[in-house]
């Protein structure tokens, strides 16, 4: 009989065979199996799934997601072992999307200045984080996309980023403003002078030239966001790296509305730039900013008035 861990490997292989990356669900389900092993349990039950999903107590927003992962895995197992219980839907209320934090220009500049003050004074680390946070704020890239950028993906002559194998398995080109192009070029020169040969294939690298890992980026961001007042000294919640993406989208939409451009016509452009597969995901940003909602309502009123 397959163990739960072998069953998880089979389940992950099946999901990836269907085109899903399934990285984070795999990590969460591996944690669930460890939890079951600690309980000496070999069969999934709703009680065990609920107990695991509601840990830690203060992370309510992730509970429904964790239980959804277990539910999918349990459905897969139920066909192999009828003793497996599939947790019913609705026992944990879905919290919905987290409300984005819209950084101000001052907050971004303060964060970038704090990044440049990171130790060591003559190291590469401070330039790496300054470049990373700045790139996120002016391009709207996902953090995973920025960290996965390879040197060959960054055309410093034309100012074009090639974003490969993104969240939905698609690739896209992201043009850069000349000022951003100059910053990236300056960083590349500092990086190459600091590391020497052999060089890392990744564009943004750690102090010794290795790949910049997400867990370390998060720690630096949390430290700097507390230092700059973006979150409290002991706060576990607050602005996220992903909120740079929200801020970019909202700023772009506001710029179009304020200049009188046709947002409906340009929305597919923004959707493509952000790497969305559905326009609905891009329109969601309208609800993130009261001013955007007001602009959208005025446009709708004009459209209705013209049709009467």
C-alpha cells in the first residue's frame, strides 16, 4: 500500500501533468502529512484536516486555502481508499482577496533609501535590494518573476525584460522606462565587478553571487518595512511585496483616467503587461482605490446619459 507521502508525489505529478505548477500547494500538503505522521494517523479525516488548517490561530486568512488543498488531495485519495474523508466545503469561510496596500511615492523612496543603507557598506547586498524593490514598484512584476530573471532575460540595450514561464505558464515582454534601464545597467556593472567570474546566470543575486531566495527577501523586506514605519515593530501583517504590483496597476489606471484616455480600450494592454489571463483580474484593481471607482462611475454615467 502506498504511503501518504508516495500518494502525495503521485498527486503532485498528476496536477503538474495537467499544466499546474503546484509549488505552494505541494509545500502545504507536505506540512499536512508531517502533521498526520506526528498524530500517528494514516487516513485523512475531516477532524484532522480542520485541526491542521486552523494553525496557526492568528492566520485566519490562510485557513480556507489550506483546507482547500487538503480537500483536493482527499478527493484524489478517496478513490484509492474509501476510508478517506473529504472535508466538506463551507466549514471555513473564505476571506476573499487581501485588500491591497497602495504605497505612496514617499514611502517607496524611503524604503529604497533604507535598502541602500543595508550592511555591508561596500557590499552588493544593498544595491541588490534597492534594485529589486525599485523594479517591482515601476514594472508591476510578481516577486517570483523578478527573482527568476536571468541575465539573458534582461536586454540592457533595448530595455526589454523577457518574463518566462510565469504564473500561468505564459511568457511576455516587459518594456522599461529609460531611467529604469539605466538603474539596471548600473546594477549589472556593480554585480559583475563584485562577483567576477564565473558569473551567476541570475540577474539579481545574493552577496556571494548565488540565487536570491524568496525567504531571505521577505526577511529583509519585513525588517526594512518595520524600520521605515510601514508596519509596527511586532506586527505580523502589513504591506506586502505583492502590493507593489497593485500600486503599479492603480497608478497606471489613474494616469489614464486623469489624462482622459479610453481606459476600456487600454485595459487589455495593462492586462497583457501584467501577465493576466483574464481581463476580469485586471478590472479588479478598480475596486482597490476610491478615486478609480469614482472615475469609473463618472464614465458609466456619461455612457448612460448618451444612450438616453
